C-alpha cells in the first residue's frame, strides 16, 4: 500500500486501515522504530496504571467504567 505525503508532511491513512486498527477521530497512533523499520499501532490506555487512583475516590463511589465513558458523546474539544 502506498500513501502520499502532502505539503504539510501529513499522511492520510485509508479508512480500512484505521478500521483494522480500531481507531477514529481523536485517537492516537504510536510509531515504534525497530530494526526492520517503523511499526504503527493504536495508543491504548494502560489500565494497570489507573489502580493508583483508587485511593483518590470517595468511599462508596461506584467503579468508573472508562469504556462506557469513551463511548459517550463528548465535545470534540475534549479529545485532544
């Protein structure tokens, strides 16, 4: 697959590539350099790092479901 670099040094990835990666507007992609070149993968939340926040929530609060939060409609200004 060949993609073109525009005058702003930007690349547009085909829709089927983004769908295969499971990403959409506002999501981030991670480029990793290896011995064979670069790989691209979605940048995901490391849920193991969220455990340290448990001591910051008031007792009795229900667990925060980040997946349902991500699926809610939000102002696009908050996605950056």
